C-alpha cells in the first residue's frame, strides 16, 4: 500500500474511533454524577438504563444474578441498622439534586419495608424520604457502590470467610 494511502486510512480510522468515543453512552453511575448524585446510591450491577433528558424519567436495570442469593432483588445492610432492597428495575424522575417518584428501592425500618420515594441532595447531605419520614446521611457514605448481598462490608465478609476456613483446617489437622 502506498504511504499516503496508509496515512489516509489511519486518519479515517482515528476519526471513526474519536466519533464513536464521543457518542458513547455514559454509564448509569456517570449519568448520576451529571445530576450531582454520587454513584453509591445505586448498587454495583446496573446492566442497562434509560434516561429521557426532556422529562428526567429514568429506569435502571440491575443484573438479577448479582443479588448474591440468586433472587430477583438486591438486598444488603448498612450501618448495622438499615437494610436496603433494590428490585431489578428501578424507576423515577431525576433533575439536579433531586430524585422523585422512585419505585423499586425500599428500606427496612424495624419490621417493615418502606419504599424510598424521594432523594434530595442538600450540600454534602442526602435526604432519603419514605413519605411520612426522612433521614439524612453524609454524601461520603455513597462515594462507592455497595455490592448486593454484603453492601459495603464485602471485604470484611471475605476476611471472615477466609479466617473461618483457615481455622477449620487447623482444627482438622490438629485432630490427627
């Protein structure tokens, strides 16, 4: 191939790659950042999402196999006293600093599961509303995404599992 044709071919390929990168859809977590929300309000495992920029209507779809229990929901505990549950399909409306009409996210309070219907950002705090009551949490609690089944303590859980396995092996060897 002639040198100028190679150069032309490389230029066309580079332009196509640049165009594809510019039109690449951001992840759901990146889309949240565009509305001033941290990524950790969604768990790991979002496999698809839609967003209507005109109305703010959105859907997010979680990988059902990421639940840790093989069920259709993602559930985990945080801060020792709250349990969160995400359905595989989450819907609502989003605008800067405000999520409304949420469906598919609930929190366990005492013995009852209550739907979180609204999330509002006030500076460095997020306010989660279940309608008749709300709770504020610092945004620093949501800088990383929780994992279905173990939340933010997955490394601790793995360490305990490994320690338990090691202890069992030591006992077994000591028995002989």
